[in-house]
C-alpha cells in the first residue's frame, strides 16, 4: 500500500517579522481509491500551532495561516534584533491512521523593522 504523500510544502514568505503572518500551503498526493486525510495540522517542537484546511477548489491542497506569534510562542531561541531559523512540521493522518509529515524552515526576525 502506497498511501498519501506530501509533494510540496511552501510558505508565501521566507522571512517573517514580528506582527506578520504567512500562509503555508501543502500539496498532498492521494492515490485513487486510497483513504482520505482525516487530520491535518502544523507543529512546532511537537506542539500543534495550527490546523490545515482543504482548499475549496482543489481537495489535494491544504492551507494554514500562521502568525509570527504562533511560531515564536513555541520557540526558545528568539534573539532580539536577529534572524532565527525556525522549523515547522506539517503532519497529516489519513482515515486508516497512516501519518505523513514534512518540515519547512521559516526565518523569524525578532525586533527587526526591515526585512
């Protein structure tokens, strides 16, 4: 059994300053006749920080909007005036319990006003 797989995970911003938000998009390939996605969330340090929602037109695309605060509240590495690379994980579970995941790095600018 092949099962679903994440074919793409992107953010509309590679750098995020305090007060900003980013939309993370995941594209999922689900083989015909296979189990559908049951849960879809994004994690930081194994803590859920958001829930992916399926696109209204394309059922293989999922999106979540995350704020700087969503990501940094679970981070222990924030440094004022510097950029800190943070890794988030997209995690999808299908109806029969198979889990797929992929990570994405986003630069957080702590206290910076110019990107």
